[in-house]
C-alpha cells in the first residue's frame, strides 16, 4: 500500500525509503544533505538564471534592432 510523505505529502511507494520530492525519510525526518550537494544545486540555479537572462537580453536586442 502506497503512503504519503509525512514532510511534504507526496505519494511514496512501499519500496521507497526516501521521498523523491523533498528527500525526507519514510519516517518523516529530513535526510541531511552535504554542503557539496547544496553548492551543486546553487550552481545549477545560477547557471539556469544566467542562461535565462542571456536569452531575454538577446531577444530584447533582436527586437530593438529589427524594428
């Protein structure tokens, strides 16, 4: 029988020991992440933000030049 995560409410199958969404264990306590994992996530978000900003800037330049 599938259960819900006690931390975020995501549906978890019986064989999962850690929530795939929030990382909490099946018993409800959060699984600690290392600083390397957190810094990797921060770098990923920074790269995504920079790419999005570059796309917006290039679109704006294209729009202004093609008038």
